[in-house]
């Protein structure tokens, strides 16, 4: 049963991690070098392309870890612990998303290049910093999830 549940959860969580990793690798590390209009365009496009799908993808991926934990409980305490650790790591990514990143993106939606708040760069930098936390949390969660299935 652990194998079957892991065959569902691992690809879902890998896709979720990929959504964290890809933009960070491609854009976030360079975000401070972009002019305000370019930054606004990037955020608007990412929000448009990812906003709705992530609202479904994140909870589905995270909840898919629960059956892995249930199945892992029947294998060993180590497998269960790893599955729980994976769940916690991905919940951290969800909390970072909902409590920090989404509110920043919601504010950015109302900005224009001609009317930026005075602290727009610090908000941008906060958004980028917390995005890195999501990348790390997603990576750690995926590693724990795979380990729960393999050990």
C-alpha cells in the first residue's frame, strides 16, 4: 500500500516543488535587477499563470501525503516519521504562500509603474526571500517523502 500511495504523492509533490524551483531558478534570483515595469509584468504573468492552478495543486499535493503516512505507519516508525516530516515541510510551504507571498502579490496587482509605493523594493525583496523558503521547504519535503517510500 505504501508503494501505491507514494506513486501518487511523489509525482504530485514533485510537480509542486517544480513550480517553486523553476521560477526561483529562472527569475527570483535576478528580481532585484529588473526595472519596476518589468517586475510588475513578471509578477502579473506569474500570478495569472499560476494563481488558480496553485490553489488546487498545493492542497491536493499536500493532502496526498496523508495516505502515504497512513501506509507508512504499517511499515515502520521511521517511514511514518519521514512521511510526517514531508507533510510538515509542505505545510510550511503552504503557510509561506498564504501568509506572506499571496498578500504581497495581491498588493502588487494594484501597483502601476507610475505609482509604486515607496517601499516597493523591500516588498519585492521580502517576496523573493520567502520564495526561497518555499524552494527549500519543497525540496526537503520531497526528499522526506521519497525516503519514506524507499526505506
